[in-house]
């Protein structure tokens, strides 16, 4: 066992007094290998001291604290080596008994006439209340009982009690807190507080114009806070630090993308700009105009645009993308548009040709249905520059040789925008890159996952869009709702019915990761499309032509069904969420969503987007199944109340956390340890701006005062973000 003076942050945990090799192995399961790891092993929660209660007001089973004087104390030892220590604590409101089993040492401190504060959960024993193994604080003669201590609660592993970890932590704090490297100089800590306050964020107990607490104080306060305000201040420090380190890395990466990569400068005269806009048969919305300006500005620079364009399906993203492609064409550069499906690729191609009806020879389509000779012809015309605008699905475009690729547009439809810049890199030039996504990303996710990407959003819908009415349905509406559905069908409209599951619960069919309708498989009493389909076809909507669609059907079956619906041969389509990405059917204006509580808001919103394609107003009724907890109802009410995809994404994120959003995505970023993107999103926004300002002023972080911070940035993010360590 080493003596305390030789402990360092890198000392193995096994050498801490009372740990040893066996316990060290168990601590390793918590990720604690060294003393430093323990210092940064933060509590998951805190125990606040129970309120002081008058003894005659104590209630059996209710936590309480009592301050008093010991008026009786007795240790009775048993022959077996076991012991009981009992004492009586008295104040002006009465007296209670306290008991400790097999802790004979208690007799040494809890002596006659000592003042103590005890806290715990009392039980009624005869006429008296009794505390078994209460927490005890011994008070000096004149000491006020005070509020008592706030105690840390750590995530635990087998064989440890909170008491053990608290003891270890306290020991290590005493030895090492003062020696821990401070990576945030005082000026920086002060700047963070100032910016947080400017953004109306409470940094906790910090003096006016004071800095965030320094590392040693923050470490003590996050483990053993003296009060709630100090705890918030300590937490704010660690959250800010963790997010700042990440945002500095992202800001450095943004910067390196601008200095290390070259892109063709695409500049267009105001006349060209106007001529391009003239080609659209409509006036751009304000949002579109704004994004067009952003893109125009990006393309003028000699490093690649790296922009994510978000907006609901139908918000007019593609029009903006076409603008970028046409601008490239006007400067004699090529562009490519990658669509997620053949159908969409063809649609984009047709639209481009329509816009260029006077001369569309320079527009090419690479589709899976081309014969070898045709395909070779297109590739040849791209290579020699005769085709300047190429459209295709992603898979087909990877090994295309361009003559001078200036702009690359990736339409990801319902995926999060994922950069694919390596795929289309030129030899010495990189194209400007625009990724379009119809899945709104909450701001704080965007600032991390896509921290090195510029983001544009279109929230406004082009004029003339029909409205969709959303109803959060009560069970007793069922009859009336289907009545309403029948009326719309009689008027000639078409109808979607969506349910979360394919078949009855028992069927554990192999799940196909490529279909996205496996949502609630395995849950009892969740509506399944097969059951609903049978009910509607045979009973409720027996007079109408009902079809079934789900992800387990063969691709050509699915296509045939979809086409039959598009033609009107099928009037009612019962489906899983596979219709999320589908063919537009403007005549479909009514949707019933069953088991809606099984879906995220973003997904519900996507589904609703299917029925605002035409001239008739849409109606969607949302039914739940099972007992729906209040917060789920709350979510669905938000869905009922707004049609804004971004608002919904933020609400989902606030209420359900990043969940699958981060899970589905290979973010490539190390997990955050202290900060929580949902809870700390406001701090994140502040810190992001600070990081950007810091890197703008000192791109390599050469400031001597920041050298430890810089080292931390590179240690944590350097490899993943390919940040060069110039040091
Ligand atoms: P997204 O790519 O976001 O799904 P699109 O760009 O394909 O949306 O636009 C959807 C439809 O709206 C298209 O038919 C398009 O021509 C039309 N559109 C786009 N912008 C406008 C506008 N400003 N005014 C009128 N119609 C528009
Ligand atoms: Mg689109």
C-alpha cells in the first residue's frame, strides 16, 4: 500500500486505501481504473437531507432529521461477537431512540450529552420512534444544525455501497483536487458566465461578474456540494467545458475544411441570377430566397460549400437545388443530383427537363433501367462535358468521371443528411455540396452531429398548399370517424390507414432491417395492419376496394399495390409506415393512424405529409392503443396543435431525448459524459458561438494560456476529426 503523498492522478485505483486488487477489478466495470477516473466519476443524483421535524410530529416511514442531545447510551455486546448500540436523542419536543447493530465503535462518539443531528426513516416502536442506522452528524456545542449535507449518489456496481464510493472519492479529492490541471483559464471561465447570463441562462451560485468555479472547487462541489447553487455552478462548469471542447474541435474542423480543400469559384452576374429565377414558373418563397442567397454566397468561395438544407417534403427544397445546379451550368461547371430512389430520380430529371424545355440536351439521367450501351453513352457525355446536369440514384453515381464537377446535391429525403463528400472528390477540386433532408433535426443535434456543416431551413410552404386537419381521437369517436371516412370515399377521395405492426403479436417473423415497419413487433394489443385490413375489408368499409401494404411483401407486390392505389383501383390503403416514402397520390386526403402513441412525432408528421398533395383539404385522425401515459398524450396534443416539422422535432427531442436520432446515426463522436443534449441545449448554443469566436481569433489555438485546453480538444477529438496537431 502506498502512502498518500505518492498518489498521483494516474495511480491505479487499487492502490487507494481500502480498495485493493479485487475491488479494483469491480471498479473497472464502472470505467474506473485510475484515481483520475474516480475524480471524474460524477454522481448520477444527490440525496438531500431530510427536513428537520419536531419529534412529536415524526411519522412512521417518513424521512426526517432530528437535532438533540444524547440522554442515554448503551452498548450491549453479545457472546457471539455481535453487538447492539442504542441511544436516546432528546430535545424539547420529545425523545427518539437510535440503534446500530454491530457497530460498537459508535459508543466512542455518541456519548452522553453530545449534540447530534440524525437523519433517516423512523419506525414506530411502542410509544417511541426509532431510527435504525441513521446518518449522524456530531455538532459542536454552539453549532447550528444547518441544512445538513447533500450526499452524492453514484452509479454502482455489485459489492459497493454508496458509502464506499463516497469515502474513496473524498479521499482522492483531498489528495488530488488541488493538483488537477485547470484547462480553462479564469478569463475563459469568466467569459462563459458572461455569455450564459447574456443568454438568460442561470450559471448557478456565482458572484456578479465572477468566473465559473475553478477545477478544484468544481470537483469538490460536484461530489459534495455545500448547497444547490454551488452544485449548479459546478455542473455548469463541467457541462460548458465538455461542450466547449467538442465545439472547439468542430470549429477547427470547419476551418480546416475551408483551408485544405479547393472548390471551383462559381459566381454569377445579377443577370444570370435573374434569368435562372425566371425559369421557374413561380416566385420563390421568402425562405427559398434566403437559402438561394446563402448558396450563392457559398458557391462564390474557393472552398467547398458544405450545407444541409432541411424542409418538409413539398417545401420547395428541390427548386433551390436546381438553382445551384443551374448556377454551376452558367459558369461552365457540371452538377449532379443524387436521389434516394429511381422514381424520385426520374421525377427530378423530368422536372429539370421541363424547366429547360427550350434546350435540355445537357441534362442526363443514369437509371437502373438503362441498357449497357445507353449507360455508356451517358457516361461518355458526362466525361466530355456535354452533359452538365446529371441525375441518378446514389448507387449509380459513384464511379462517374466528370469533366468539371462543381456542385453535388444529395437528396436524402427521409434520412438525416449524411455527408458523402469523399465519394465524389475530384483530383484537385472538391465540388460544392448540398444535402437535402425532409427529417427536421433539433438544433442541438444539428450543432453536434453536423457541427461542421452549415444549415439552412425552409419552414414556409409554397402558396396554394391545402390544409391538413389533425384530430386526436377519443375512442368513442370510432363510429363517427369511419362514418366520416365513408363520406369522403363516396365523394371520390382515397384513404390511408396506418398501423404500427404487420401481423398478430405471436408471429415472430424475421425482421428485415431494410423495411422500416418493425416498430412495435412483439407487443400485445397493438393494432396490426393484417387485423385492421381484414376488419375494414369485411366489415367497416366492405363497400370499398381495400388494399394491404407492408414491408414484408415482395418488392413487385409492393409496387403493384402502390400503383393500384395511385390509379384509384384501390380506394383504401391499409399500411405500415412504409408509405412514409412513397408515390404522391394527390387524391388521398384522409388518414387514420392507429396506435399513434407508438410513433415519434417526426414520423407522424412524415405520415401526415402524405395527405396534403392535392386541392382537397386533408384530415388525419390519430388513435392510441392501450393505457397511454399523460406525457404521451401531451406529445400527441402537440402533434394535433402544429404543422411545423421543426417545432415537432424539438418537442420530441425535449420529451424523449435524442434516442434513436443519435442511435441510428453513426455520429462518430465520443459520447458525452456530463452534458445532455436535450437538457443542456441552451448552454450548447452559447458555447458553440464562443468556440467559433475563439477559433476565428486564434485558428490553431496557439494562445499559451489555452495550451491545456487545446491538448484536451486534440486528445478527445483529434483522430476522429482528422485535426492536425501542429504542436
Ligand atoms: P421538396 O424538394 O422540398 O420536396 P419541391 O422543390 O419538389 O419540394 O417542391 C414541391 C412542389 O412545389 C413542386 O411541384 C414545385 O414545383 C412546387 N414549388 C416549389 N417552390 C414553389 C414556389 N415558391 N411557389 C409555388 N410552387 C412551388
Ligand atoms: Mg423532394
